[in-house]
C-alpha cells in the first residue's frame, strides 16, 4: 500500500445481484478519494466482480461457517488495521468493533422500501444522487470479450436461468422471442444470439443453439468468468433475462435491458438505468405473493407472462434506443 493511502474496508453481499447494485459506491469513493485503497469483503460467487478494481489492495472471500464463525474469522483479518472508512452493506456488528475514522453502516429503515441502489446510496448519504452500478474491467478482459463476440450483426443476449424455479420464465418462450427478434423480418435481422449463465446452465444454452446458425451462436455458459461475461454484455444490442445477477450486470453494462419479473418486486430489484424495462404478466408482485406467501412452493410463477408481452416490450425498447436515443425513465410492460 502506498504512503498516504486512505484504506477502505468495503463489506458487500454474498449474491451477485446485490453486489452489482451496490458496486457504484466503490466507483464514487474512488472518484472522490484519490488515494483510496480498497479491501473488499464479498461472498465467493460475488467476489470475482471486484478483481479488477484499480485501487484494490485485497479481496476477502466471505464464506459462511457453522455457528457464525465466519464473522470471527473476518474480524481476525481486519482488526489490526487502522481504517479510514468502513462501509458495511450488511449492517454487521463487526464493523462497530474495528478501528476506523468513519463508519457507514447499513441500517434497516422504518420508512417505505426503496430500490436497492437508493438503499445503498443512503449509507453514504448520497440518495439524492445515487451511484449507478459500476464494474471495473481491465484492458485484458475487454480484449478477451472482443474476441468472444467477434463477428457481424447485432447481439441478442439471453439469460434464461434464475436462482429458483419460481422466477424462471419457460425456456421455450425465450426461444420463441429470440426467433421473433432475429427473424429476417424482425428488428434484429442478421443478428446473433448470446446465452449467459454458469456451467450448470450449459444445458439451457444447448437447447437454444438451434435458434440461429452455428456461426451466429455465442455460448458463455462454459469457461467464461464473470468479468468477461460482463464485458461481453457491453457489446450486446439487447438483453432479455429473468430477475438475476446477470440481469443487473447487463443493466450495469449500459445496454438496453429487459428484465422478466413475477415473484420479485421490480420496485426494489428492477434493472437500474435509463435503458431498462421490466415485463411481467397481468398479476402484480403482491398478487403473486398472496398465493405463495413464503415463496416456498415448487411451482413457476412466470407462466402468465406471454411471449407476446415480452416480444412487444423488447421491440419497443429496441425502437426507443435506436440511434442512441434513450428513454427518460424505466418503464414496466404488463400484459
């Protein structure tokens, strides 16, 4: 660590989506504190998002242990340092017991719930000018993404997976929407299809590969790390996906993003940015939750979201962002 550095302990989420939504705070602090140096604490799946933060000293992977032992282990790793600032998005007790000049700790608000980007901004008291999600990538990562996406025609990016069945739109409907958009008469004619997900989603990618010719298919479900996938998303013309970490990465990449919602609240977790939309079926989040209060039933809550609704929302978003024109506010498509 360089002399005169301002060390910041930044404790973020275990989940990719939540970590992305709060990632703009790192960018804002980097811009406003030129000598900031970050130690970032994140869950194992989210930690790779921060590997290329240029002012990074260290990433601590925070894996849960029995009996809460992970908190003690973390404390032993950070207690002997005098921090300039501790930012704790998890509202843990640990952040109150380390030596620091300043603390910014998440606390549950008694007021109405707000979007998670605004909730994160409140920690630094910047809710009037919230920091949009921002992921740092290196020149090497960007070059790798350029190779993976090399070719001709606009890219339609799909993320058909989600972390549970309830908010997973049927794969066959993703396929039909892709065919509609990439059709020779469609708005993305001559385009390519890019499928994103983890290794466990490779089967989904295989089932979508016949939508386009072989040389028009980009499979990022195998051997593609998070930062490379994010850099590839920057090169897409449109993203469509379930409410997931990948959806938030697409929005952070600044591309037109259509999130598909059912049993999750878009007012809190919708994709953030001027070029985003949300599509859901005729039922509201509250109506779906009334049927399954604990969201513990093994059934899909996305069956009433039609191909027509998603297709129309996608076409409207493409038209609104054609030629660099951007919509002013996120909107929700219903049908």
